[in-house]
């Protein structure tokens, strides 16, 4: 994935070289994971944690990563693992290490029953250009907006740049955007009037939520924002009387 540029965002985590070297060695010895239902097994999390605790500098990454994901700093982060990927390759060893790092901030799981823990996203020339695996612009969105209990985080593991120069991901602080809306706009977005997508073969994300509000009524700096630009036509928003 091309580098993400921003004049005022410092959500990148660069690992010290000594820690990279330790994680490379750890990645070569991590066992394959086990899952319990859709979730990473507790026994796997414990084994991975013991391994990561053997790297003295890992605490210097764990704390800032948790802080960034807490929401106060935007709720997202980019951890640079390029040197580790070059050393381990992008196969099982690298996936084991990436999973171990994620297990330090949450319990990894795959809500889509038909896919493995890590789903490879390739390119499908026959797919809708604006959807996953398509070749066009995938509009700004949160995943699983139509579930009553969506995951706390979504993880993208980017392993190579697009050879044609595309494929960049844009990250945005939705809560900060909401805080800039007028009270009347926030009230409109709190209506149970929006819908998008199908709901089947999903695990541990609650029930289908249809219709749903974009804003859940919590303070702007705390609430969950259920937004996908793909719902604009489906919900008839092009005809909504915006203030």
C-alpha cells in the first residue's frame, strides 16, 4: 500500500530496529493459531503473549497502539512492518506475528464463517468496480453497519503496493467529522432511516440492524458512526431534505 500522507496526523508506529530484529526471531518460532468458533483461541493468545513478552521493547509499542485505538487520537493506527515482512516473507510466519500483535489489543476473530481468520483480498475483473476486489473506488465506509454488535476494529494487512499505482487506503476520523456537524444534521442522522447490505452467515456480531441510525445518540467523541457511502441510493438519501 502506498504511504499515507497527512500534514497533521501522527498515527504511524515505527518499530525500533532492535525490536524488529526480536520480532523477526519470534515470528520464526510462533506456532500456528487455533480458533474457538470464530475467535482466536485463548490458548493461542497466551502462547503468543509469552513470546511477545520476551521482546523487551514490545511494551513501547503496545501502549501507544492501545492509546491510538482508544478513540482519543482518531481510533486507528498504522503499524509499519515492512522490514519484518521482507525478512519473514508474507506467508505463515508473518501472519502468525501479525496475529500475535493484534491479540495484544483485542481478540482477533473472523465474523464471516466462510472465510479463514485472514481473508486474502485480490482483484476480480468481473466484480463490481466499487466493491471489495473490484478495480474502482471503494467508497468511504465502516464494515458491518447493519449489525447490532459490529467488531471494535477492522484490520487491513497490506503486503505490497499496487503495480499500477492504485490501491491506496484513506483513513478518516468519523467522530471528528460528526463533531463538526450542526445539531440539526446530527438529529437527522440519528433517525432510524438508513439501510445497506445483506446479512447472512455471520458470527458474533449480533442481529441484523435494518433500518439503523448513522449516529447512536452518544456524545460525538464516544458514539459509533454507522456510515457507508454505498447506502446513499439504497436508503433514498438523495431525496432527503437536508437542513
